[in-house]
C-alpha cells in the first residue's frame, strides 16, 4: 500500500490560517523520540534489491581459437621440460626464458614487435615472426638485409595442425636463424627461393599524376628560394600625434570645451 508523504493535522487555533495543517510524514515526530534514522529507512527500502550474485570464472584475454598442438621444445633455448604453451600459435617456452610465470602468460613474443613493442593491430595488421628464434618484427623494424621470407604457412607448424593467416608472415631474420632451421627443422633453400632484401616497393605515383615530383626534385626546385628571416626585426610604432583614434579625438574635444584655454595674467 502506497503511503502518502503528507500528513494533515487539525489547524484550528494553531495560527496556520486553515482548517488542516499539512506536514511531511518524515517530519512527523515529537521532541522526546527525535527524528528517525535515515540509514534504517534506506536499508529497509533496499533490502529486497541486494541479492547475492555468483562470480563468473576468470578468463584470459586470448582464447585458443585453433585446434593445434604445440612444439615440444623451448623456442628460446631449444630444450624440453616444463613448457608454457602459447594459446595463439604452436610456440612453447620456458618460464625462465620468457621471464614471467604461467598464470601471467598471455601469448608468446611472436605476437608483438620486439623492436618497437607494437602488437599486430598497432603495427598495421602485419607481423614478421622468425621461425627459429623468439623475435618478431613490424614492417618498420624488419631487418633490411639478410632476411628470407617464408610465407604464412611453414611445414613444421602445418604438421602440428596450425593454419596460417595472412596477417602473419614467417621469416628467417638472420643467417644464424636460417642455419638453425636447416639443422633442426630440415629447411631447404630450394623450397623457399632466393632471399629478398625487403618487400618490393609499391608504386603509388598514379595517385599524384604523371608530373608528380619526388622528394629530391622538390628540394632542387626550391633550393635558393628560401629567404631566412632576420634575427632581429625592427617594429615601427606610429607617433601618437599622427594616428589618433576617433574616441581619443572626441575625448580631446570634450576636454577642450569643458576647460577652455585662458590667456596668461601678468602681474606688475
């Protein structure tokens, strides 16, 4: 039952000027008992609202979306033993080699550039992890020479059930890593092709027209046309008598009218 917030009392002889005197129900108390506790009122009101909520089990940010196995050796040192399995790729690594515990492990170093620290999204959607070591690179940090590009799929990962994606392009980042791949993984140069210093340059000159200038041409074109500013610049301020605002003129005229100039008085 909804209760009214207003309580009416007999107003005859009270001086209120009406038959009934309206009073808030929350103020209807005498001086002996005092005002009721506001906290108790709120607790009674919210008693039915506060219900226990079951906590959901904690989940990690990265979930294992592919049904693949992991390698049985550490990607950093090459030894076996107790390994942490990466949930995003077949890589495995020791706790001592990655420097964190298993409950803190989210993914291996192949999912972040070891040069600048950018993840796949921050790097523009493409990373170059090395098949033989723990390093991975974005397009800006990938070595310019001595790199062999292998593609999205490599045989040893395919054997573990891993499906390559276009956002990951495996490489051999150095001569040493390629030698490791030859000895440990049976890598053959004839299957991968010749080394490339870097991905081919994309020609976007069509977007700027046939007469677009290169950076070198722009420098040559404007060479000698740049005039440096002087170290000190002289600022000429007009004389007060030569330039006067309309408000100043009006003020001078007013002061002249109020204080007319008098002729000097000579005393003998």
